[in-house]
């Protein structure tokens, strides 16, 4: 307690789910609203994939990927109002969103040496967040932060997710977008090391029929209830 006023206890929130379910948009808004830090773990896997592509690593060869997994220096800025990501000092926020990186990231993120490297970074950032952090990804509740105070698993129908993504990628074919989402989820769910999965103690929120504002409100309420010890 400071100046007689109660201070909110630090809180760690894990938000997982398949692609396009609204993890990033929800996590950023919840973190901003509650004064927490924010970590986009997908951006970290995209960043290491970008580095591998830029350095001509054979992404069909998991041994080649594993051999260089420790080389790039990846730094994530965790302010939800302006999250950043650099690789060896280069701002890669734009390049990590290209179709090339998106189509290759699942192969890189399936390699155990890549996962242990990135998981270590994630745990270190979460433990250093003074007021707590909203961490979003695929394996946060199951593997990275199994002791998180609150775990959320977002879902939505493939049709809703494809429509959201096609709205972002102007002119993109909705059927091709749907197939690409399903393919990436299948790869992420079937890998051996920490696959995309709902933690047993996660709260599942189906966002198909909800607006983004409704999802944010739902998660903020869950965090507040958790903080109040309900
Ligand atoms: N409930 C919602 N209703 C409508 N649009 C939404 C909703 N939630 C998110 N969106 C929109 O869907 C798109 C994808 O959302 P977002 O990037 O947050 O998903 P994601 O789960 O983080 O995806 P990925 O894992 O692929 O990075 C964004 O354009 C976002 O504004
Ligand atoms: N905890 C995580 C987060 C992400 N990945 C991999 O990164 C890819 C990109 O994620 P986006 O959220 O930016 O779409 C994703 O498809 C996974 O391959 C992961 O493995 N674990």
C-alpha cells in the first residue's frame, strides 16, 4: 500500500488461440486499459524466421535451423501503445508481416532449439514487467507461463477469421485466406514441441459473434475479477 491507497497487484495474463481470433488486438487493448506491458510472441517467431530467410538458411532442414537458432539478437518493446521488434538492431515490424515470412514461420517455430531460445526471452520479459503483462501466442498458458494468473483461449470460426484477415489484406481472396489460416493452425497444432493448445485451466472465449470491443470488455472483466480474488 502506498499513501494509504491500495495498489493493484502485478498480474500475468496468457492469451492463446489460433490465427485471426483477435489475440493481438485484444491483448494490446487490455494491456493499455489496465496499465500492463504487452508481448506479441508471434512477432518473435516471425522475427527469427525473417532472419533465417535473410541469411539463406535452408528452412526445410531443421538441423540447419537449430544450428543458428541462438545467433540473432531479438528485442521486443512491450509498451502496448507502441510495441516494437528488432533483430540485430534492425526494425523488422514491417518485414515480419510479409507473405513469405507468414508461410515459413510454422516450420521455423516447430524446431525445439528455436522454441527454447524464444521461450527463455519470453519468461525473462514477463518476470521483469513491474505491473504485469499480457502475453499472447500459442503455448503461453501450457508451456511458457503455466503459472499465469489468468489464461484465456480465444477461438472463432474459420469463416469469421478469414473475413477479418481479408478485410486487412485489401483484395485478398477469402477462400485462399481461409485455407492458409487452416493450414498454419494445423501445422502449429501438430508439432511435437509445445503445440498450439488450450491449457486445461484456460477460459475459452468464442469471438465469432462478438465485436472486438465486446471481447476486450470480457477479458478486462475477467482480469478485474481475478485481481479482486473472485
Ligand atoms: N471480435 C472481432 N470482430 C471483428 N474483427 C476482429 C475481432 N477481433 C479481431 N478482429 C480483427 O481481426 C483481425 C485479426 O486480429 P488479430 O491480429 O488481433 O488476431 P490474432 O489472433 O492476433 O492473429 P494472428 O495469430 O494471425 O496474429 C484484425 O484486423 C482485427 O482488427
Ligand atoms: N507462442 C507462439 C506464438 C507464435 N508461434 C508461431 O508464430 C507464428 C506467427 O504467429 P502470429 O501470432 O504472429 O500469427 C504462428 O503461426 C506459430 O507458428 C508459436 O509457435 N508460438
